C-alpha cells in the first residue's frame, strides 16, 4: 500500500522497533495493533515504548 504521508508520519513515529514494516504508515500500524488488542507506540512515553508491551493494560498502568 502506498501512503502519501509516509515521510511526514515517519518523522513523527516514536516506534523504536527497527524491523517495523509499518513505520510511517499509521493506518496499517493502528489496524495491526488493534487486531492484536494493543496500541501503537505513539500512545506511550519513550520509556514505556521501549518495553514493547503495547497492551491496553500497560497503557492504563502508565496513566496512574
């Protein structure tokens, strides 16, 4: 899939997973993580994102 905003999105993307094929393609990233009952990296702080625990429960824990 071609994404017209891949360059802009990629510059903002906070995902540190080097092998991510969805880097900069937000709609694909969100769909992928939603199917896995997760959230994408951009929902987490840098410290939280580095754990690669993208679960909703991890997100909620980080807000308390």
